[in-house]
């Protein structure tokens, strides 16, 4: 079977995947960028693009050590990456598309565009749980992306601001560029550029949040899904002006022995990451994060939300019972949905995932819901049960319904009510029957105080 298509950039050849009748287009270069330069979209290629293998991920801490030899990394390595091979490079601006093989150009299928998490310092769009989403089996085009991470994606320096007019957020601009590329090219893969729902988890959810608050995404977003990081809070994911980060990055330059920007740009990636990690260890906190740059992020998220700057689209949001900070991320999600209702915006829906995954006693840990949303349980080492498969089928159906219409309901699924005045229940997904219900906040707070965090 031929998987060749013609895009505005030129012809492209894909391949099959684990789902019969689904075509995969892997490692599509969507943009180019030098170190700390903003991305330039790809608009043309010569010959037929061979999109049959995943592109390189951005350099990240794990690029420079063997995860298998790091006990503190064992949990997530065993869960999502063990036995896999990843290439790492600064040349990492690639995306992946899965679509029904028989989807005609311009078929108008809805699109789910996924942004991976990893604390803005790790991850890629083709780890085990992302490798072949089930969504195209339901008539929804799937997209995952790579973007710049760590010091390559989020450095802020006055010299860079003088050069480009603003600094920081290089990784977020990559995401925006990928979203624009999808808007311009997805019809060739059967997708509808007017029906693109963006989705992310953890730092990916924070990224989706920023994109939904940005004036630069006008006309690009039809809906948004955020897991374990969506919403705004003074206790989590606050955004500082770029100049407040200058001192940190100047220390990184000094640590690396770089007297000027040219030397810092020429520094080997391993040395750049080593200098950043040395300064990060001393400084603490998160310093590779989005900043207020006056362009993509014109103001702090809480203020922007109060102003009503967010995209007036439907939202699907939630968290897990053993999340990193369970009560905070749960409240953020519900409060965001309620804000949309109070503003008279499209209906928004909240969930709570509490499935205690089989195979260990870690419960519904941070990121555990992703196996179910993507429908990739067969890639997981865990002894998944009939209950897990039914739950994943339901979650995939809800998600694909939402991508189609902005409403997750349909197909005989248990009714999911939006958050609204007088309706504060969320959809309970996981341990018991899927149903609307409340969440015990005292228990969540206890979980936050007693659980053993498993970091990426």
C-alpha cells in the first residue's frame, strides 16, 4: 500500500503502524532554528520526504548519561523508555502525524495536537506511550511534536533581547511554529485546520495554557485538553518577566567560562547542560520555564485569565489522585472550567483519574493517565486487565468526541456534565465505574503530604 501524499511543502511518504488502516508520517521537519534563534517554518522540501522514522529529540539531561544506571530515574525510565533508542540533537524540530490511511485530502477530520511534558527539560513526542495513538481508529488525526528543552529552549539574556527584540520561550515558539505548520499542511493528511484541539500533560499542559492565553494563537485553536498542569495558581506555574531570569543565565555563562554570547552559542551541548545544571543545583526552583516576553506571553497568566484573554474554546481538564501536588492541580483544573462558565464561554469539562495501575502500589501517579488517553496499553509492561482496557476505550472515545465537537459525550458513554454554576462534580475515571462525582480534598492533601514523588 502506498502512503505517499502531496503537501504544500512537497510530496511525502509515510508507513504503516500498529493500527490496521492507519498511516504514520514520522520525523517531519516543521522548522529550523539556530541556537537561541526563533524558529523559521519549513515551507518547501526537494524530492519526496521520507517520513518513516522518528526525528531526533532535543538534547536533555538524559542525553549525557545512561538512564539504566541511574536508580533515581528508574521509575519513569522503566515505565516509558526502557528498551527504546532515542537520538538527541539541537536539530530537533520534528513532528509526527497519524491519520486514517484512506483519509482523502481535505476530508475535514478533527485533529489532536499533543505537546509532551517533562518539566520543560525532558521528553519527546515518540516515547512508548505516544507511539501510535489510537485516535485515528476513531477518525481523528493525531500529531505529536518535539521542541527545544532546558537551556536550549528557555535561556534568557539581555544580548538575545537586543538581537531579536525579546528573549526566552524558544521552546514555546517551536510549539507555536509546529501549530502553524499543522494549520497550513494538515488538510493534505485529511485533517481540518479549523478543528485543531491542542493537548498536553504536566509541562505540556502548562504550554497549552500559555498558548491559549497568547494573542499569537488566534485562529489556530478549536479546543484544549490539559492534564496535571492546566489552569492558573499563585502556588504553581507562575510566570516572571524575562529580565528577572537574566542573572541566572549570566551565572550559567560564567560557570561555562563564556565571556560573550558568541562563546556561549559555540559551547558544546554537554558543556552547556553541565553549566546549567551546576547553577540550577545551587539556585533551586525551576528556571527553564516560560517567561513574560511581551510577545507570545504579554502578561502573567492569572492577570490574563482575569482579563478574559484566553481563547474562547471548550476545555477538557483534570489530574490524577497521586499527582505531584494533587489538591493544587485538581483545584486549578476545576477553577479554570468554572471561570469559563462565569465568562459565558463554551462549556468546559473536568475529570479526576484515580486508577491504581496494576503492577505496583504507586496508584494513579503523575502521567499514569497517558497510557489510557492515548490507547497504547499494549506498549506498557504492566499486567493490564479488562477493566483497564474498558477504561482506556472510554477515555479515547471521550477525547475523540471532544476533538470532533467540543463535547466529550456520545456513543453510549456515561454522561459527562460540564462545570457550571451549581454543578461542581467532575467525571471520575479509574478505580470504579466511570461516573460524575466529587473529590475528597482532605484525602488529596494527605496524599500530597505522604506520597513518594517519582520525578522524571
